[in-house]
C-alpha cells in the first residue's frame, strides 16, 4: 500500500475518520501545499479543531519511522505557527502515522523539540467506538483532566 492509497482511503471515509478523531474537528485539506523559499512541501492531511483552536497536521509514512520525519513535521508546525495561525490559535499539533515505530529513535528524535509532535504506529483496522472511548478515558485519567 502506498501513502497516497492510505490517504485516499482516509479521505473517502472522512466523515467516519473525523468522528473517530473526536469533537470539533474540521477537514482543511489533503496534500496541503507549503511554499518556503520557492520550494513546495505537502502536508498529507490538515484538520482544525474549533474547540481547541489548533491545527492538527498528519503525516503518513508507509515505512519505518525515521529521525528526519520529525524534522519535516517540525518545519510544518513552525510554518503553521508563524504563517497560518490566526490570533487566538494555539500552537499546531503534528501526528506522524507510520508502519513501524522504534521508541528509542522517537525519543532521541523528539528530545529538545518545542513543538507538539506525536508518532504512532497505525493499524489497517480502526478500533470500534467503545475501544476508542476506553482508551481516551485511560488517557484522561492519567492526565487528571
């Protein structure tokens, strides 16, 4: 499966995908073009959460998570923070979805970054609503929100 196939599949099921993400998410675009110094870069998927007042950038990687993926996402987040965010928007959040993730590589790649980047191994099957709610509840209990 190619990244573009995965992206197209997610876009085709965008309503369900947005519901899985949670409340307040709005789809901004796929292959969102960023131009820096005459070079075009493309964020795979961009969402905005009207409750959080923050952009969510998703980068899809079909292979193993690599250190340079964090640098790329960090650039995207800094661009959005400086060029796209409106007054009152919070810092954007980046998610890298990959086929394989090594926690040690992730730790060393993210250390010292001041942006919100998260990496997660994706599955080909999205968990059902009850499983997602249980996982969210665990996270909320751990954060004491």
